C-alpha cells in the first residue's frame, strides 16, 4: 500500500495535475474568495502545498537540487520576511510573508517538476479555461440575463463592448491575464504543441478579452511584448558571432525608446484615452510618497495586498476609493519594504529578464521565447499595476526566474571556467 501511494505521488500524471491546479488557483483567487471566502482559499492553498510536498518527497532523487533558487528570489523574500521586525503590524506581516512564500513555493514546484514546454502547455490549458469562463459569464450577465453577477463583481457591460473583468476582479487584471495567455498561445502555435485549430481559436479568444477589457495598461504592455517578439525574431536569425553587437544596438534602442516614451507620455495617455486612470495613479503615488518620507529605507513592512489598517486606509480615504495596491509593483515594493526592497525586486525581475532574453535569442527551440516575452509583459505592467507581487503574478515571476536561472546559472558558468576537478 505504501509503495503504491509513493508510486502515485511520484508519477508524472500527479505532477501534471498539481501543476494545473496550482496555476488555476493562483490566477482565480478573486473567484475563490468570492465563492468560499478567505478560509476556503487558505484551506485549498494549504492542501495543495501538502500535496506538492508529497510529490517532491516521492521524486526527491529525480530532482536536481543544486542551485534550485536564484539568489535574487531568496534575498527579496528574506528582506520581506525581515520587515516583520520594523512593521507596525508584525503579526499581519508574518502572515502576509507566509502567503507570499506559499505562492512562491507553488511556482518553484511548477518550475522543478515540469520542463518549459510542459509549463507553457499548463498555462495555456488553464488560461484558456479561465478566459472562456469569463466570456461565458459576461455573456450570461450582460446579454442573456441582463443582470450583474454581484458576488463576482461582473457588471454585465459586454453588450456595450465592455469594459469587462470576467472572473478576475478588475479589467486590468483580465487584460494582464489575457496578454499572458496570448503570448502563451503564440508559443503553443509555433511549437505545434496543440492542434492548429485550437491555437487559432485560443489566440482569437485572448485578443477578444484584451479588446473587451479595455485596459490602457494592457495595450502598452502588448505593444512592448510585440516589439520584443519582433526583436527576438530578428536576433535568432543573426549569425551567432555578430549577435552581441545587435544585442547592444537593441539595448541602446530600448533606452532611447523609454526616454522618448517618457517625454511623450502625456500624448500617449491621451491617445489611449487613459487620462482618468493616469490621474488616479498620480494621486495614489503622491499620497504614498508622503508616508514614504517616514520610512524610505526599510518601508512600512510587507503586506502584499493592502490590508484595512494604517497607513493604507489613510491613503484610501485621501484618494476617496478602495485600493488593494499602490497601482505599481515598483512603488508598492518601495512603500512596503523600502528602497532596498524595491532594488531587490528590480534585481529579481531584471536578472531573470536578461537571462531569459539571452536564452531566447541563443537557443534554437521556440519555447525559450515564452519566459522572455512573459517577463517583458510583467516588467511593463508593473509600472502601473502590482500584479507581479501578488498570487498569480508572483507565481509567474518565480516560475520564469527559476527556469531562466537553471538554464543559465552563474554557478555553472564559474564551474565551467574552473574546469574539471583534478581530484575527480
């Protein structure tokens, strides 16, 4: 009996099922909280972590444990945990750090147990289902019943072509998920890992969700992702000896593009009809900056999703609306864990992006495009949303960072540079 249980826990099918459940839970936490509340969500998360632990123990010898976690993840999470010391609410901070670690562990499990193409397939299957469910519920609410689905926050605006939010709680998060799905479906299409008809239908579904979400943040991130896709497409066709010159040229072009975008930011905002959203963010960031003056180096203590306590409620009252974040992952990290935490988070995303980009431009397989494109979308979206620090977005960052580190580790590079061990 014990050997049969061990064999089942260590099977590839069990790992595949846990991967699908982990990705599905991470990206549907809003719907889970709406239906079963925080206790139900935490119970489901706990059970899933236990099952992942059993799977890891059963497959212990098959896992290469050396260098499994990038130092950037360890240091950032360690600094967030250390913020318990100076937090105004240490008990809440401890619980929120545990919540961050829980989704990080799920991301680590996914990255360890599945190779990159299997991860792409898992994200593709889950996001296909969630986007289709979102459209179905929006049609039910806005066309068939003409009534809002209050507990999910669905207003039923699909009849007037949006904005819609589906099962994700906000149109910006729907747009973000649809963008990640679009990039995933494109990679699925190019790798021929799913039938052609399903790939085309999936791309259409993701594009439809992006349009109906009407999120200006998503449109900007989509533009950046498509530019990155075009750049990688060109780089992969450049001869390897001269590729580094093109990489430098692209880097210089990216810097010029960022400066130009900053100079023309007002015009771009007007073209996207996003003045209202931009004004709200400016108001939030101004209020946040007032409180940052008190704790600029270490921040107010890690919270992740904003709680109903000071100083977060003070900012909400000043703005006149409920908030779950600072509407920017970079500013949220700055506010909660100080300038040190923001720099550590920037290092985490930046190092992962550089590694993924080099892998995508140098490896032959198309599947290496996925982590690079996803991290570009995450990095750009993080300027206007805090998804990368919460649940599904955090899991996504961990998965991409771990896969990039394992395929391009500085430890392995040092080992190769030292040469074989003479004693061996």
